[in-house]
């Protein structure tokens, strides 16, 4: 495993290894609760709290947890923080807590959180584990905000309950239904793929002797950079 810097630990999960948009993890809450921005923010904050807390404890206790029961121990730690955040949301924002429903409890089995404990927090000191957790949480929050923002805007004509599209706007009801989550994720992934493809350097042909043309691509592997065209 290549050694990483603290900055890379923080920034990696925000974009290059975004859990939803790149790794396609945690899609259950991303698709189910992003029909409004308020729900997306609440789910993002809840996941952030659980990820930071569990990464802290797993990093601190990694030397004391037997390898044979490490997954069970990680799940118990995660479940403890999920219970806390469930009680906090029920006390502070009962309406949002009701809207999120069972998806708060399902954070326990969110593969983003368990994956970061197994792959990173259990192998790194506390500071690096928290940086990784913070970056992954921000990446997850960004993905939820992108999806919930567009879905609420198109499905209700509002953002955070504030009407922004005017009385003449005809809501796209499908965008606030479960199918709208799949449509929105597909549109975002399509846009990202197009943007990444357009950012690739253009193919530059050059002439070889005797009229043979080679096509050189800047990002190709050394042995694959030149394709001979008769």
C-alpha cells in the first residue's frame, strides 16, 4: 500500500474516491432519502457523526481488538453511534427523523462506514483516521446535496421548502418518487463521465517515415502510446 499524506487522506474521499459518485457505495440512503434537501442534509450529518465517532474508537482500540472478531467489534461500535444519532434526531427534529424512517438504523450496515474502518481506521493513527473519515463524510454530503437539490427543485419547485420556481412551474412528480433517485444518479454520473472525457487531451497524430501514421495519446501506457495506422 502506497503511503499517503494527511492532505491526500482528507481530499481523497471528497472527489477522487467519492463514495457515491465514484465508488457507488451507500446508494441505499442516497437514492431513498434525497427527495428533499433537508432530508439529505440530515442523513449526511448523521452519517458524518457515525463515521467520525466510529473511526476514532476503532483507531484507538485497534491494538486491543482480536482479528478474529474485528468485524463484529466494528459493527458494535458503529451501532452505538447510530443509536446515539437516532435519539438525537428524534429529540431535535422529529419530523425529519420520521421522514428518514428506517434508513437511520440502516447506517449500521452502510458499506461506506464499515469499509473505512476495515481498510483505513484500523490501520492508521487517530489523526489520520479522522482526516479520512472527514473527507469521506464531505464527499458523501456533497453527493447527497447534489441529488437532493436537483430532485427537490424539479420535483417541488423549491429548495429547503422555499419556492424558487414560481407559481407557473409544473413539478416533475417523478423526481420526488423513488424512481427519481435512480434518474438523478444516472444523470449526474453521465454528466461526470462526459466532463472527464472532455478533459482528456486530444489524440495527436504524427508522421513516421514511409508514410506510416502513429496516434499518440498522452495518458496511454508506454507500450500502448503508439498505434500504427497503415
